[in-house]
C-alpha cells in the first residue's frame, strides 16, 4: 500500500543526476528570454515547471490537465476534470507547505492520489534544498517518509526472506494501484493509464513496496512530528498503520526489566520481613487443666510484637489420649486494652475394631493468626477438657506463640499482581498487532483459508 510514484521516477532521477553533472540549472524557462514561456496545451495558461526539480510533468493550475514537459516542449498527457479539483489544498500536506523534517528543509511540490478498490492513499513529492525530490506516503493519516528507493534497497537472506537494514520483512499486501488524481509537478512523466502491481512487506517502522522492479522503502513518521515540522493541522490517523511501531513493542524491554525488578523486590521484601522469624516462641505457656471449671483465666507474658502488623503461629498441644482439650485464648494489648480472641482445641482418640487398630486426631495443632498490630501483649488462657471411653483428661496444655514472617500467600499475591500487569501489556501488544494485520490479506493472526 506504500506506493512509489511509478517506474518513470528512478530513470528520471538518473537522468537528472547526469543533467546536474553537466552544470547548474539556475534559471527557469520563464526567467530566460531566449526560451519561450510554456503554456498549457488545453487552456493556454502559463506553466512554470521548476528546472531544479527536474520536472517532467506538471498539472495545469487552471484546467488541471496533466502536461508532460521535455526539452522546452509540452504535450498533453491527459485531462483530470473534477477528480483533481482542490487536491493541492486538501492534501494531507497542502502544496507549497514548507517544513524541516528529519534534518531536511522540504517543500511539498506534488500530490498524487492512488487507490486500490475502495482504499485510497496520498503520495506527496517534496523537494529539499538541492531540488532533490523525496516522498511522503500517507495512509489514512499515517505518514511515512521515503528511506530508500531503487532496485537494490531490499535484499534476500539465506531463508529466502526479504530484508531491509537488518529487518526481516513480512508480506502484507498485494494489489494493483489505479491512478486517481494529481496536483503540482513531478520529476517523471505521470502515466494515468498505468496499473502497476504493488507488493508490500512490513517490518515496523518500515514498509517496503515492490513496484515495477523497484523497491520503495518508507519509514513511519508519527503525526506529531509532521505537525511540528510543517506547522499544519493534521487529522488524527485512523486505525493502526501497517508499519506503525507498536508502543507496547517498544516498551517490551522496559516492561521486562520492571517486571523482573518488581518480582525481585517482592522476594527481597518477603525474605527481609521473614528474617526476624525465630524458632524461639514469643511466649510459651503451660495451662493448668486440673480443675478447669473452677479456674480463673491464667495469664502469661508480657511479650512484645515489634512489626506494624504481625502474623502469629499459635501452637496448642496437650497429652490427650481418648480425650480432648479446648483452650480459649485472648491476646490483650497492654497499651490499648484491646483483645484478640481465638479458640483452639486438640483431640486424640484410638481403639480397636473389626479392621484392627485405629486412631484419629492429634495432640498438637497449629493455627495462623494474622493482622495483630504492634504492642505489648499478655496472653490469657482458659481451658476445658473431656474424655471418651477409657480416656483420662489431660492435666496440662501448652501454648506456644511464634512470630511468623508475612505468609507466602502475600508474596504469591504480589507476584500474581505483577504478572497480571505484565500480562495486560502483552495483551495490548497482541491487540495492536491484530489491528495492524486486520488490513492484510496475509494476517498471521487468522488461519488463511
Ligand atoms: Zn490548463
């Protein structure tokens, strides 16, 4: 879809270089009294082709006829009628627009519209300070600047893929281009009857078009750069340009680095907070269960919790054998008076039946209690016991409270969040590529029937 201006252009450039080699072209025809002024063969309006642009065709500003210019002679190539009306002004960059783009002072000297089916695009000819012509291709508001032109711009690698400047090109589209209209002047004879086959390949930011044995490689130019360079208003581009670099693609390395750093950070935080974890309990209590019904809650401690929020591993054990012991525990904050209640029990039963020996339960149990704020605490404990079959009630129960690091689930949550954000970016990147290839007949995101 990136269209070069046709086969004539390159030959014409070669001729132009030879002409330059013979000497400078300082004057236009109209400045030189020895050369008669050129006039339009249709309407006889004066034509002023610019010598230093090597102009070989010019569109009459009055009747819009395309006129060939060679050797001080003119010939009518063809009328355009209303197709070309206002084209010079309505083009993405109007004729005569001047600006400095990527280090070159450029002026829009010609506009061509071509189409394939219902898809239309603009080709803008721009002259630099030396009168050399370069091209901007405008696809639905997406601008691309000519980067290379000629039969050898693109090469083929060992895998028989086309390569431009180290970028492997992928087949994007193929079709015949029809001439629609032109305005301005061009360094080659325009041939409106020509319907060249054009094959496009992409490797963002490049698109390489093969047309009439010549490669035309264009590089994507963001529209804000065009606006800044030419000081014009431009419509916002629609959709994704076939060679538009994916912003997500560009950020991919940054994203990978940030993701990795976030994962490392999460792991470091996890380990750092876990470093205070100790095998020594912050409090170890032996609760007397000999006469639980008449006993007051027993008090243990005080002990300190240093972290802002604490996860506590409460381990209750009792020598239960065909018996149970239940403890009601309260952690009382000495500063605030606030208490945190929890209830823990252990039970263990065993016996014999037709299948042999069986047992059930355990004499020890551990429970994680989370989100206990920092402070000095006292542990209050009260117990109950019971028996089954021939069991005897236990006399004691042990409570050991360990200060635990943030649980692994916190780390997993953090990792999950980080990966979800990274995954979101990857998804956006996929969507962008899918939008790019929607316009292609060779969409790798679809199964080609
Ligand atoms: Zn005319």
